[in-house]
């Protein structure tokens, strides 16, 4: 099981999450009193209570709390782009590679025995596991990979609901059978350094070849699986997804009997955890949940560097925020350090606002690229607003332009007090420069689908979570537009800020084709700098990798950048 000449450098999309998914730079890591609060450099790469399989009991159920109910289980559909979807799907579906907590890839042997890349970077070969098969009895062959490439490259005819960048897949000019149906050969038009990150979820060919099956086949269902677990039940009433051990799985059998993914409001999770109704939940930075979870006698709090960051998204698609000067004024009007400290108060995590959108704090290339846009400067913010025509008349509270008041809508999901607090702090800060912020609290179940995905907001705070360690997966979040919609409008895909520049797109293209690791990460930092210059969101802290877990739960928790090996999750034997 090996990668030959592996590139430790994938281009799926970063997924969104409600809660907050580098050497530390900028900002202080400890508290103001010089206490014991750790710095980012002190946080482990992963914290999962690693145990050998033989030391675990056979059986048991993991009750895992999630914050969002999923209806679209086609991950590559624009409505399926959520972190919780990855959590569920990777328990029941194939993926080509796993990653360790430093981001290094290895083939996932139940599906790919070996992967290799040619010296010129133009050809990648997978040797597939001939024992692998779909739950309908069909073998997993080169044809499944070819169909996924065709659908996600944008070359397939039909109305596929896959929006955004096709990068990585559209770089593959040809997919061929190798020595037999269990060898697949990918020919790239140009070298693509992030190839191990492709196929982070693989679907059966019949659900990729037909656009109707792509759009509807995995809607409110997971009809065909191929993992250590299989779907048992999707209960829309209780909003629970239950997967059970698949006895036809050809790999190491799952130690657990089942995993139940429960949907709860974030502020309810600690209570059900203390009541022993769930065994694990992501705490994030919610102080009441952090304190309450520790009331359970058998609780363990896990901490690790997380592959994501929390930020305020700025919707540049229309209205005042389509003006770069206004976006920069908003950026300068927010005190990121104060926002981070207020958000992280009460949890044991560094309140360091240094965030790099493409590189994490445990990666050597990390640096803070905020530059002139990273510190609050109300005087300059006011000047930019004046220059943009938004003036503050004598005695007025808010700025106006051509009779219109400068008002921004900050959308907040219900049941998440920390996000409400972020909105209120931002509201107070921007009021000081003459911007009115109205706070619109909406049901958390429709927060993404009805507001963020549709662009029905001006400002909102949530998390970008990486599904691989590769910076290139953020292309869909910050590049574009990626063609046009049926209505002739720019197709921004998963770029929820609805803005980018040709230079940003070109830099992503350059990075994705760079095979020298040093230059690759140098370009990643150049992109992050350009994102600050184009005011594409306001990152204010690296996502907190804090979990509350039942203390005998092993091989699961704060995974950081490492993959979850679902068949190895279990409870320690007494």
C-alpha cells in the first residue's frame, strides 16, 4: 500500500459549517494576564485517543451529534457542500486516499492498493482493489472513476447541479483502463500536484453518467454504498441518519455495530451529552457547552489544530458591498483581535486572529498575510466610505448615498449564541463608522440552503472546513466566476462571497500545476494576500478543534487534518 513519488501537496471544495470548518504569526496566543492559555504552536496535530484494534471491544454504537440535517447526499452537487455530508458519506462510500495529521497521503487500501505519478507529472495510475464492490453487487472498476471525471469536469452533457470550479477533474484529458478493469490510468493535460485529493468520495458510474441521477439519485437517500458501514435509516422526523456495520465489507470489519448521526441545535448538544444521549460532539468555541460537557463524569475533552477557520463572509454579489472600497471599510472597521477574544472567551484556545485561508498553523509555510488590512483603522475606513460616496451628514447616525442609507443585513442561525454575539459586536463596531447593521436570526436548518447559498445576506459568520490538507480545494470558495447560469448570470458555484479577480484565478491555476513544494506554498501565500486585497471575507481565528467525547471512545475525536478511519473507531475493552 503505497504512493510512488507521492505529492504531499486536491481540489474538492472546502465545506461550510456553522461552528468555528500555521508557526503562529501575528497577535498574541496567551491571555492578557499571562496565564496558561496555549499558543497555536502548543496545540497538537490530532487528539483521537489512538488505540490498536485488538484492544477495542467488538460492537457498540457511536452517537454523534451534528448541527445540520442533510437532504442532498450528492457531495458534488452545490446543495451537498456541507461538512456534515463528508462525515456521513465517508462512513459508507469509497475514497481513494487517506491523510495523516501532517497532511501526507497514502492510498486507502480497501479501494486503492497503489497509486503512482509519472516523472513528468502527466500520468497518474491507480491499482484498484479487486475485492471492492458496490452494495448492489457491481465491482468498483476504472469505469466508476472515468464517469466521475466526466461528470465533474463539466464535459458531460446535461443539467448537472455541480456548480463552481471543475479544477483537477477538468485537467484530466483522458481516463483509460490499464492492464485490466482494476487499473485506471489518468492522463493530465498539465501536471496537477494535488491529485491525491481527488475522489475523496466516489459514486457509482450510473449516478454520474445521468444528470437526473446525479441531481436526484442521492437526494434524501444513499441508495448505493461501499464502505465499512451501510445505510440503515434516514429518519426525517427525528433527523437521524443511522449506518450499520456492512457484513459484506471486504476490509477490516468495523469495530462498532452502528453510528447514529443526530441533528441538534448547537446549544442543545452539551445537555444531551451530559445526559449520555450522545457520545461525541464538536464543541467549537461555545463556552457554555465547553463547561457543561465537563460535568459528565466520563467526558474527555480533545483538542487539535483544525483544518478550517472562522470568518465573516462578505457578500459582494450586489448592493453596497459590491464596491471594493466599502468591503475594505468594513474590514478595517472590525477589530479581529477583539472579536476573537470575545468569541473564544471561556474555552482553552488561543485568541490569535492570525489566519491564513490556505495554510494551517501546523504547516511550515504558514504566515499571516493580512498586512494593512489586518488591524482596525476607523479613520481610514471612514475615508474609504467617503471616497465611495457614502457620506455622514452632520448630526446623522448612519451614512447615506443618493438618499439611500448604508444598511447591511447580518444573518445569524438560531440556537447559536456565539454567532449572535459576533453579530452584535460587529454591529457595534461598524456603527462607529456610520454603517447600520441589522441582525436577522433565521432557523439553523435553513441557514445555508435558504440564505448563504442563495446570497440572501450581506454579512454572516461561519466556518470554512477543508476536506483535504491541500490549499487548492479553496479555489471554488474564492475563485470564479465559473461560467454562467441558465439565466445568464455569473456562476459563482461555492464562492459565497460572489467576487474574485483574474489574478486570483490565475494564481490558483499556477499553484495547482506547481510540483515544487516550496514554490507551491509560496503561491498559496500570494493567493491569501490577494484575497485580503480583494476583501474576500474577514478571517478572525483558526477553527477551534475542541471535541467532547466519551472517555473510552478510541480512534476518534479531534482529527485535525487526518482522515477518519471509520472501521477503527470503537470503545476500549474494559
